[in-house]
């Protein structure tokens, strides 16, 4: 095999496969490198829920047959005391429960059918950087331990949360190589066959409870009437509780799990911050979790990683036609992604920072008095501004409880979300304006972390 391509894509997950398919369909030579064996690609610990709109936006066929394990019509969000339930339905919340493995294998097949070449069982351990450009990767074949160099005009890091290329880039690439641990959520989930029938198998359930899941949440996502994907995530604060123990203590003790059997159990990490401020450098592009392209509130990253992959594939094709894959020529990846999804992510990141600092009683009161209404939660999750519903009676009640500071913080959060979105509307169209913009966004988030 000649180890030289137009583009080397590291990681054959949802983001990498979509990138490779887009590039190969445009006639470029592209390889996909993954440490997993071909037959294991697609195996990933996940909540397995994907919004229908992602398939529509990407022109991707809906999951069907064994790839689909359920339909989603909406979501129920429970307050910590379980007294209030927000039932949210509508555009943006309908979707599918997928068989993650079969879905991953489908995406891989589509990339290979388009002409991408697969290096499976191949562990990438470092980028090759020459003359200020990323020129490919160094990798070890896990079957025979041989080390190879796979070169390309552009290298795409789609290696998920491990971000193997990004984490080893030199500072002159002007890409953040590390992210704060507090901006990640550590999860454990099980797929369980139940002994009982679920009442509403088309509703995903989310339980907010900062004692059970500090900085995260618990989820029960049905896969038909008698199977669930049940999990729990906690913010990676260093002294966080073990998500598996918390799941067993707080959720799996419920009667519905009596006599249930575990089909699969496992853990994983999700980055839950705004996207990295720049997803490109000379000869390099980040896609999916490696670029933090995940919804900061619910942790959904399958759709955005595919969106990121499609944008990356299209821009790389244009950049190579234009000549050099310089940071400047790859910059439209940033502009397009920030407009399509990054601005919404950044707004939701402020909301996430706010939510992570609340106590259970604040969440209980906030939900009971509908300080944000159910329908506005849906709109906010679609990227619209956060509209508050603080009535006079709610204000009196919070005053009586000595919790006016909570309301002030709520207003502050909504204002900050607006400011962040405005700033994303001014996202620089060329790299030369980046330092000024970057200073502003970093300052705004530092202030949010200080004051919310
Ligand atoms: C517990 C959990 C629940 C989640 N639930 C949902 C959900 O319900 N819905 C949703 O949309 N999202 C969910 N997510 C997030 C979602 O799974 C990710 O955002 C998405 O899979 C990101 O895709 P990706 O292509 O960036 O990375 P991945 O899908 O992780 O793919 C990365 C690929 O890179 C390969 N790789 C890694 N390192 C190397 C290396 N050094 N060399 C070679 N190959 C390498 C891996 O083998 C893998 O195939 C969840 C995540 C977790 C952890």
C-alpha cells in the first residue's frame, strides 16, 4: 500500500466516516485510520439517541431494519424531587434510538464505497509536522507492531475525545491542544433487557439530580418496550463520584430493573464545552469530539460530528483545488461550523455552566415555578435565546425563600447567552482578526465562570 494520500483521516467514528465519504465522493484520495479492527468499528459506549433533523440536514437515509431500535417523539425532564416533569416534544426532539454498532458500520461502508481506503487495527501515535504544516501521522499496526508513516496534504483529527493529533500539535498551529477537565463529563451506561413493559417507549427520560449526577444527569432512553439504554454522567471535577456506583445506587435500585439483565455496560467521556475557537491549522482540521463539537447540555455529538465532517470534507476539497491547505485556506471550516452549530453550542455552554452551579433545591424551585417554560426550553435547545418567565408571584416566593440571588444569576445567564451569540455573529472571516475575537470570547467565558 502506498502510504500517501490527499487526506489522512484519523478515526473512523461518525465524524471521520462522514469526512472521508465527502472527500472520496469529491474524487480525492483519502484514507481512514482506526485502531479498531474493521469488524469492531462502530462499537462505542453511547446513549444511542440521534435527532431526525441531522439525517434530514445531511441527506442521510434514516436508520431502518436492525439499525433502528426505537423512535423518539419527545423527552421528559424530571426535577430532583421528581415533583415536576417537563414534557417536551416537537421539531428537533423527534429522532431515533439506533443500534450504534450497525449505524457505525453503515457509515464506514458508505465511506469505503465512495473510495476511501481503510487502515484498521492501526494506532496513530503522533502527527508529522514539517515546515509549519501537518503532513500526516505516525502509526503502529497493532497486528504486527510495525510502525509506518501515512502522509497527506491534509490530516483530519476525528479520533474522538482522545484527540490524538490535536493533543500533540505544536503551539504555532494556534489550536488549543488541551481542554479543561471540568469541561468534560464522565459517564457510565448499561443496555438492559427489562422484565416489565415501558409505558411510553417513545419518550426519553432525563433526571436532573446534583447529588446523584453532579454536573451531569441520569438518562433512561427506551429501545422498544422492554429494553433501555440507562446511564449517568458527572462533571470531571477531579473529586467527582464514580458514575457507575451512582447509577447502581440512584437509578438501578428502582423496581423496573428487578430481574433485568445487562446486555452491555461501559464507560466513556464527553467534551461538553463550546467548540474549540479554531478547528484548523496549516494542513490540519479537527472534526467531532476532537474539536469539541458536542451539544453542551445533553451531550449529543453524533449529529454535530457528522455535520462537522461534511463541512470539513467540502472545505478541504476547495482548499486543495485552490492550492495550499494553509490555515487561511481552511478557515471556512471555522466560519461555516460556527454559523451552523458553534454559536448555538456556545450559548448552551453558558447555560451548562449556570446549571452545574445550582443546588437541587434551586432546580426544584426553578422547575416548579417554570422560570423557563417547557416550550422555551425546546426553543433554547434549538439555539434560540433563553426566555425567562419570572412572574411577580415567583419573585415574591424567591424573595421569601431568601433566594433572590438565584434570580439575579438567572438573568445574568440569559444576558450572557445573548452576548455570546452576538460575538459568534462576528466570528472572524479570516485568521488575521482572530486574536481580537479570541480575547473577547475568552474574557466572556471567564466572566461567566466567575459570576454565574
Ligand atoms: C456515554 C456516552 C453517551 C453518549 N450519548 C450520546 C447520544 O445519545 N447521542 C449522541 O448524539 N451522542 C452521544 N454521545 C456523544 C457521541 O458518542 C460522540 O460525540 C460522537 O460519537 C463523536 O464522534 P467522533 O467521530 O468525534 O468520535 P468517535 O465516535 O469516538 O470515533 C473516534 C474513532 O477514533 C478512533 N481512534 C481514537 N484514537 C485513535 C488513535 N490513536 N489511532 C487510531 N484511531 C483512533 C476510535 O477507535 C474511534 O473509532 C455520548 C457519548 C458518551 C461517552
